């Protein structure tokens, strides 16, 4: 009896990372708000970052605009975004770009995104080569691992972005 739209369901599945128990917990947490669950509501309640913000951040990577990228990360933190989830979401978007660059977009990426988001990612992929994306993914992976022991939780992501 929970009213949830398709985009919110896709996001919920992605955030739960395939864990049924985590998915139910997240769904219950959001449903307790008593509203129809939309992608925006889910992102706000779980302090997740939306596609447009992630897209803009990845664009800054392509332009090698570290000050703008860092300011976008700081803005998300001020808005209450979970730094680990932000890092994972960035990695997921970059991973999708790798799949698209290697001809696997239709089979590996398209079904998990809205059509317009998939088209935007496909266009963005033209600005990157594999040799651009793979090192960034590696840097973000190391930042994610370093978050566990960092004195300042956001510092590994901030350094990675620079």
C-alpha cells in the first residue's frame, strides 16, 4: 500500500545495493513520512544527491575545474548529503560512463536510468576517454577506503576531487 513512483524505486534499489533487508529498511524509513514517495523525497530523506548535481560534478572533472568541483562537493555537504553516498554515487556515474564508452550502455546502464538521463550521460561520455575515467574511479575508491579512518570524514573526497 506504499505509493512510490518508478524513479524512486530505481533509486532505492541502487542505494540498497541489492540487499533486500536494506531496501525494506530504507523504504520503511521513507514511507514513515506519509507522502507519496518520489525520487526527490527519497533523496531528501536519505540525504542522497540527485542526478543533475552528480552530472554537473562529473562535467567539472572533464573540464579539470578543481575549484568548481570542490565548491559543488562543499555545497552538497552543507545541504546534508552523506559524504560516503555522494562518493558512491559519483563512482556509479563514472562506472556508467565507462560502460557507455565501451559499448555496454544499452545492456548495462540504460535500464537503471530515466531515458533523458541516459541520453545526457551518453552525450557526456563523448568528453572522456577510458584513460580519463579509470584513474578517477581509482582515486575515488581510495578516498572511500580512507573515509573509514579519516579525522575529517569529507577530507578524502575533497582531496580526490582536487
